[in-house]
C-alpha cells in the first residue's frame, strides 16, 4: 500500500444492493481490506477515503491480539485442510494415470 501499511488480505465482495439509498445510489461495490500498520496510517487512510468521491462509506476496525491469534489459527486450519485435499486429489490422479498406462497394454495382449 502507498500509505505504508502492510496489506494482508483483500477480499472483493462485489456489487451489492444497499439496504437503503446512499447519495441517490442503490448499490455499490464492496471490498474488505485487512492490513497491519501504525495508528497514524489509519488516519491517513481514512482521510484518503473521505476525499475519494467514489467511496460512499467505510469502516475501520482494530482487532485485539486475541482476535488476531484466533484468525491465524483458523487460517492455519484452512491451509491444512486444503493441503490434505490437494494431496488426496494428487493420489487419485496418480492412481488414474497408472490405470490409463495399464489399459493400452491390455488392449495389445487381447489382439
């Protein structure tokens, strides 16, 4: 980020309908940005958000260390689950490759 914050994660939620009109608009594009940085960075970012006419609303939330640790644990569990699924898929693919390689030999012996 230009402001000096370290960007951790950007999640584009996409275009959503507002619960009520904001500045004569009925929908907007939602983005969630997780970052770390010093306190003065938040002030700079919020000032940029205020000056940008395309940003209608913003919300800055400071997470306590306990919440950050819980998020890290959750992310680690997700990574482990994804890794296990990937390994399982690779095993299935290798098994299918072995079957595919064996099939032409069976055809040749049958002829």
